[in-house]
């Protein structure tokens, strides 16, 4: 049976119309997927964030260059125990209210004020000897004073025992014959520090004349209950408060500073971690030690960049930073949070060799977010892949219709 050409054309028209409809529908589906998915914002959109708002304040986007790294590292060093509190020479015990003193006074013969004579049986006369005053132990009052017979009230608060001895002998001069005094601190109630937190034995630690240091007080409290690499130490002195990872205090002896009376030491269990997102081999929360890790080490722990997706110019670290750390680069008009921090995005371009050194100098902090943006070409590649799959589907559908 023969079919004319005109009949075949008429028969194929519905198939051609169907193919065109399928093609249009597929392209509409691809066009509707404008983002084609993604791991997060692009490099350009993050850089544009400086013009947007975060809690009604601009976000600082700062390139990680030598100047920025130098200021960050200098600020980190300036906020250590050694830099903030210093470490003066170990001083002798200083007397304070509540302390108990043992005071002894001697007078050389012939004693005038504390005189006493004893009979000498051999010589049949009286022998004069050095005499001493029997003075009860004295507790320093709230006003910082003690009472000594024949001397009166003495303000001893803030003085060392040898200074009190000099005051006593000075006041007895002219009344006693060559007076001598000895002052001993036998009960220390004022020179103490308080240790709290994640330690087996919280309480007060008495400071001796040898001068206890930070780790001495921690050892006297039984150490820390948690792993050292997950612990922080907060030292409060007056109105100044500084917190450091315990591991850094142990690693750097200069931060094991001498303690002063009324210091408060708080040990806290604080696991450190950062979050890795975007075009990395593994998106996850990554713990790290209290001694700290660099950006290079952080990338190594997440398996590095995804070489098929990552934008080498799009390595970002999101951080709530203290204004003092970036005062040379931050906008002075940018409002900060209640604790003085501002939102900052640090950007590192790995397309240069210098960046490989910079990433070793940049230290991660607890709570940082490490984000690697997707390269622009990856989105085009994904679009073309989707378009290619759609095209092959259309061709296959058309061929199936033609073979009917």
C-alpha cells in the first residue's frame, strides 16, 4: 500500500508539534532553575555585602594582606596575660587587714624601758641582761592598724614586716636603750586568690612570700577536670578581665604570671571549633585545640578545596571581631555590638603565591565560619550540563516519534 508524500507530511505534523512542545517545556524548566542550586553566596555577592546591612551596620570585608595579618597578630599578643598584667619581681609578703602578726621587742642593757636584773650568786651583785617585751599576737584591724605597747597605733596595711620593724624601733628610740624588733606574719588572711570553675577543688589559695604563679594556683586546686586543650583560664584583677586557652598558658611560660592578692581565676570547659561551608571537600563543624590552628591547617582538616567547584579568589572567614583588632581598617562609624565587636569577613585570594604564606599566619578562632565560594564557571558548566541532558532527551523523544 503506497502513501502519498502529502499524506506523510500531514502525519508528521503532530509529531513535529509535539517535539517543539517538549523542547519548549524542557527549556522552560531549565530557565526556571535560575540558580541551578549552589553551596552558598558567590564571591561577588560577599564583596557586595559591605554595602548591605547587618543589624543596621555595614559588614567589613577585609583582604588578608601583610598589614592586616600584622595587626591581628599584634593585637592577639597584646591581649595575653603577660602583656595585660605584666609580671613584676616576686615581692615579700605585704600585710593586710585580718592578718595576724607576732611582734617581739628587745632592749640592750642597761635596759631602761623593759629593764630587768638578775642576781649573780658568784659575784654577789645584780647582772643586767637584754630584756624583751612579752607582746600578745596582734591581728590587723579593718583600719589596717595594730597596737604595740610603748609604741601606740601603727598603720601596717600595705607594709612588709621589715618596714614595721623599722617603725617600731624608730618610735622607741630615745625611750629604750638600743631597741630591736622582730615582726613575723604568722597568719595570712589578706593575700589570697580565688580559683573557681572546672577544677576539682574551688576555693581560696593563700599567697606565700615565695610568690605563687597562675599554674601554681591551678595545681593547688587539683588541676582542671577537662582536657587541657579544651579549657580556658580567665584572670580577673580589679576591673580587668582577660581569657586565654590553658594550652597557650602552658606553652608560653611568660603567660604564667605571678599572682596578686584578690585575683580571681576561673577555669572553663570551652571546646574550640569552626564551621566549614561551601566548596570544600567536607562541610562540617571542626574542633581544634586551644593552642590554635592556622587557616592553612583549617583547610587541611576539611580536606582542602574542592578543585572542581572552588573559586580560588573566594576563600572567606566570617568573624565577629573586636574593633581594636582592626581599628586601622574598619569604618569608625560602624556601630558595634554590646561587647564591642563588629561583623567582619576576611578574604584571601589563593591565586597568588603570597597567599600560601598568608594562610599560615592567619589564626582561626572559636566560632569562625570558613566559607569557600563556588567558581563562576561552575555555574555555567552546570547549566550547560543540564541543557545538554535536556537536548539529548528531546532528540531521543523525537527519534522515537519518527520511528513510529
